C-alpha cells in the first residue's frame, strides 16, 4: 500500500470520527446565548460556559478538518477513476 493511500485513509477516518464525536457529544448543537442561562441549544436546554467552549473548539476543528478531508477524498477519487490503458484492448 502506498503512503498516499495510508494518509488518505487516516484523514478520512479522522474526519468521520470527528463528525461522530460531535454528533454524539453535542446533540443539542448549535449553542447560542439565551435568556434562561448562559447558553442554549436548539432544544432550549441550558449549557455552561465550559460546554460552549468545548463545542466551539469542536466546531472550529471540524471546519478546518473537513475541507482538507474533502480535498484528499476528491484527489483520491479522481486518481482511482482514471481510465485504464488500452493494453489488452481488441482495438489495438
């Protein structure tokens, strides 16, 4: 296996794990300031400043990682979808 394949798999795995972590850890996201407490989620559940900071760090990491992951996935897909050479073709 080539180094580029290993890196592509690692980046893809990182992006998937990061997304799943956020979906499971912050099901009430996005958090925003509210009247009932420091921060509220979309379900109107109050959250602490620490929870908001953790959500902000995760969101920033997600927004930085995913474009890079999509770029890696796109270039990997483009390489693998290239047409094979016509060595064994009956048209030669």
